[in-house]
């Protein structure tokens, strides 16, 4: 993810998180604004050295305005706890802030397009500039490919440290719900993924020193 000057903010970083959030709440920079209930903003410690970034809001998040507020959030809370972390210790956000609904099945989400991600980059850049994390964890392949550049190979590089945006030490790990989705068909692999996700989060916590 290339670090760009923030449109609307000039060469200076945004003033504070409240003003950044206030502007984002009414954002109509991409078509996701047409189908959202509300903008899903971030949560957690605004001064945390550890930032976790998922791909985008779930349908539940679209109603609460909070990231990882539905079933995915329950899994995230469990793996954070297993790694000795909690939401209060991290800064949690998403690459895009409005739910990306499937056109013919609005109860389910789709991957955001590059145009939608690019439009929303202004807000995420602002969050990076204000929080100034040392360590970045990308939750899932889509977030990793967007944040760590498109050449990132999730299968080969998951759990490895790489250079991230805004001078972060970055790592990609599994999307919290991935193991849940495959458990019915492949419980053994689901267990492996769940354990790997916890180990990755432990590494991220340890990297903070
Ligand atoms: S997804 Fe981001 S850029 Fe698109 S409307 Fe929502 S806040 Fe704006």
C-alpha cells in the first residue's frame, strides 16, 4: 500500500481521530455508501502499537457501526484472548468502512473492488498517521494483498514478518472466521488454522516487546 498524501487533508496528517471519524461518517466517495446502513469505524486503543486490519465490515457490523461485532467478532475475541491480547489493547479497523453487499444476495458480503478500496484509503491512511502503530497484522488474504502490495503471497508468507505501510513491521494471518467456515468439511484443517492464527497473534504481541 503506497503512502499517499491524504486528499482533503493537504500535506499535514489529520488533526485527530474524532475529526477524521466525523468526516468519514458522511463519506460518499464510493458506491458502497449507497447500500450501507452506517459507516463502520474502528475501535480500541488509539495509542496502541498494534493495529489489526480486516478487509471490511460484516452485515452485522453494518447495523452496529463497530468492527467485528458479529460471529466473526466472537472468534476474534477468543483468539485474541488465547494470544494474551484483548480489543482494549489493540487498534482494530478495516480496509474499507462500508459493507460490500452481494448484489443478488444483500445478506452476504463480497470482496470490495480495487476502486472501492482506493476510495477508502484516505481514511485508513489517516488512521495510520494518527495511531502510529509499530506492528500491523492483516486479517485475511484480501487485507494482506491490499495493505502489503499485490505481490504478497498469502499461502507462502502468512505468519512471516514483512515491511508494512507507514514503517510498520507487518504480518498477515488468517481471517478469524476462516476456520469456522471450513470446519464442517475439514475439521482437522480448521483446527490447524485456528492454532496458526493464535500463534501468529502471539508473535505479533511478542514483537511489541
Ligand atoms: S467504503 Fe469508504 S470510501 Fe466508500 S463510501 Fe464508505 S467510507 Fe467512503
